[in-house]
C-alpha cells in the first residue's frame, strides 16, 4: 500500500487538521475513549503459536503472486484448512487486468462459520503478495514474502476459524462469522516508487484492491448484510501499531471504538493506539461502498507513514511476532463474543 497517492479525498482535510493540532486532539480523545472501557465477555483463547505456524506455511509456498504456482498452491491450502475446521467454503474466481496490462487469474475465498446465524460479522483480509519490493533499495523488482502484508491476516483468520469450530453450542458466540479473503489486492501502481513504469489502466480506475472491487460488485453471499466488517492488513509485525484510520472513523466510528476499547481492556493499547491517522485506499474502501460498514486494522502510523518493512524484502518471517498476532487475534475474538 502506498499513501499519498491513495488517500481518500476526505482524508486530505483530516490530515491538515491533524497536522495543525495533533497533540491536543489525540490527548483529548485518549482520555474520552479510554475511560469508557467495556466489561468483557468470556472468550476462548487465541493461540498465537498456531497463527504463527499458519503464517509461516503461507510464506513457505513462496511469494503468492497471481499467475504463479505458489499462488495456486497457497489458495488451495487455505481452502483446505477452512474446510478442515468445518466451515462452509466458497470460491469466487475472476480475472482482472493489472496496471501493467497483465490479466491476473484470481479468486476470492469466502469461509462461513455458523452460516445459519442471522446476525453476522465479517473478517476481511487479503491473501496475495505484492510482486515487486518497490520500496527496497537493493531488490526493487523482486517479489517479497509478504509475511505481515497478507500472510499474517490470513494466519489470524485461520486460527480464529479453528478456535471457533471447537466451541460447543453453549460456548459459541451469538453471531456467525464470515472470513472473506480478497485476492489481487497488492498488485497496484505506486507513482512514488514506480515512476519508470506506466499505469495502463484507464484514468480514474483504481489499480489496487482488485479482489475487493470485484467482490463489491458481485457479493458472495448474495445481498450480504453483516452487522459490520473488520479488515486486517499487516497485522503480524513486531511492534505493530494500529491507529484509527480516517475512513474507518467516518464510516463506522462505533466499531472503531468497540475494537480499540476491547483491546485496551485486554491490555493491548501499546498496539491499538488511541491516535488518529489519515485515510488510505485499502479493501475497506470498497466493502464500505458495497454497504458493509468496515474498519481497517492496519499497521499504519498516526504520522501517515508505514513501517520500514512495507513493500520491501524485509517483510519476511523474521519480523513476525507472536505477541502482535495474539493482540489482534484475541481482540477480535473478544469483540465477536461481545455481540
């Protein structure tokens, strides 16, 4: 993900406001929001060792770039793991043209826990890998492992599915959960790092988030109306920092507060910061456009910057931290059990 070229229009105003008086705004919101921490329900334990193993397995296949053997093998494995957990799984195959003119053979993966439950929560993430480490000084045109950027979100989703599938009726949550994994999210054009390349897509057509763009126009399940959605993106790196992204606050401030307050009560406020950040074009832009109120849990700093590993070959298993996986996974499970 790049930033300035991908800021949501309304977020430019928010960025100016943040720049004008960041300390006063953050301090006031921290006091107000942190003071209203919820009483938490009893939720099952999220196992970070398992989530780590799921993340490592994806990386072991090789970069999950569309049109490659590793991409196909990883997708097949993800589907198999969801089915082993007893979830109802659907594939949504599609082809999309990338900014460089390549036609990407892609598929979104939808796995439903308790598909009969009328009230539902969506957990979104992407499972593909960026094909070029364009922020890397030495390996700019090489693919990256995408350990945090992609694999960690899937690892958390798979572990959540495994834990939920083990719950008996009396200990099951009061809502169904849909894990919706988008493909071809990270094959976008970043003008700040790829000036030597040409964006061949028509003017105004978004080059990022191809899978969520397709899903938003062809929803699976049809006419999908969950209570809300939570997008996971880059959620496994050491010292992960998840600030409250602008579009998330605009579209679903109550969900932002719910998740961040839950994290704080669990003791994870070092990860879930009570600080605001600019908007960014990510999969939640298109799920919100489709009518699913969605927030973005993304390793994105209040300053509007990404961590140094972003879109470099540093994004490998060496940066993955089980404590970060635990903070995100346990927060989401507890949030679901609070419904």
